[in-house]
């Protein structure tokens, strides 16, 4: 049995005092927004307890699907590098960037250089700019495939982008990994389902992502960005969204997911365990436990309730 943990959107704080020149552009609006709203939503102490809980389950691998920081200031990116180091060795912690990690032009390159040990391919660790994604990391029975939808956008926009070049590379690598008989886990920051989020924060080119997964196949797609738990589908491939790891001050709470993966190619068995906390001082508890079936069912074995009937916040979208 292989255990994969999925954590997303820690939006690590506290926000360092930005230098004046760093507050040019979109960061001015983001800074005001963070001081007004996010500072009370993204809380450090509950995040630390959530991470402790996750590490106590001794996962074999940890997938972090972006938005590690807020305004992509240099000091934030360094804080995130240290935070990643505390999760475990870089070979056991895979990271992709989110829109906040690419907050302004140039930020993504800085984040990539700082977090490169966590987001590079096993075979070509020094990929050329523009072809860094998807990266592939083979670990036991699974292949972690890290894509990037992170782009700098204008004020009040949080869209992602998935271009034709990356879509072709994703199709090719998923085909190859399928032939190897690996359990393919695809990481993407923005939800790749149409209608999964508002237009100003949608994934532009999401149809390309879906086509790649449909044509070449995958076993699991993991995303963040929405800061809420969700289950959707691309064909029969489960698409799982996880709450923001630091979102204890928000109504959706904070959480992470564990996937216990067993079986073999064409007969994989996947149990999904959702753990989290519903408020800043609440304990970290198991929220739900389900099996993901290849025929598209997701069932809570304890209650025999299918997702979508038992939990109204779990949306099903194909
Ligand atoms: Fe986020
Ligand atoms: Fe995001």
C-alpha cells in the first residue's frame, strides 16, 4: 500500500513588509486585500497543526498543488522553501506553482529556481525555460506528473493557462507512463473542469488538459485553487480538490487528503481519507473516508453513501 498526501494553498504568512519598489503593479491591490481579509482567514497555528497531523501519518509522498505564497515577494518565496524542507526530503515532496506564486511577471522564474528540487523531472532536472512542465517523478507504483497553470495576470484576475505545447507533452508522457503500468497522478493548480470556478479565476485552456487526460488516461487528478473540497471527473478519472491548508478561518475549513493506493494496473484500489479542521481552534479530525472506483463511483464504505448524495458540497462535474 502506497500513501500519497495532498496539500494545497498554504498561502504562507505572515506577509513580510514589502519594499516600496515591490509594491508596484498588482501587488498594491493584493497587499491591501491580504491586510483586510486574508490575514484573518489563512492562519499559521492551525496550518502547523494540520501539517503535524499529516506528517504523523508518514505518507510515502506529499503533493503540494500551489499557492504557497501570497504576493510572490522574494522573502515569501524563501520562507516557502524552508517550509517545504520541513515537510521532508525534496524527492518525497513534489510541488507545482499556483497563480499566487506567479503573482507578477518574473515571480514564477524566481519561485522555480528556489523550489527546483521539488518541481523538477527525475530525468531532466535542469529543463529549459518553458519546457519545465510537466515534470515526471516515478516513486514506487506511482508516477507524479506536475503541470503548471500558473501565469501572472492583471489586477483582480486569477486565471490559469494551459497551452497547446504543455498539453501535447502531457498527452505523450501520460501515454508512456500508462504503458509502464504506473498509477498516474496529475497535479494542476487550477481545477481543470469547466464551470468549476468563476470566469476570473478559471483555467484558460482547460479543454486541452481534459483532452490530454481523456486521450492518454490517468488514475487521479489533484488540484487546489478553489480552497474547498470537491470531487469531479474527466471521463472515469477522479478530479479531487482539497481545501486550502491554512484556511482555518474560512467557512470551508482547512484540510488535506490521503490516498492509500493498492492493487495493480487496471485493478487499482484507492481509498481517500479527508482530514481537516473546521475552525481555528478545532482539532484535526477525519472528515470522511471513501473508495474511488474505476467505474466512476466514489463510495463511503461506512455509510454506503455515494459522493454527491451524502455530501452536498462534493460536486460532480464531468
Ligand atoms: Fe489559493
Ligand atoms: Fe490559486
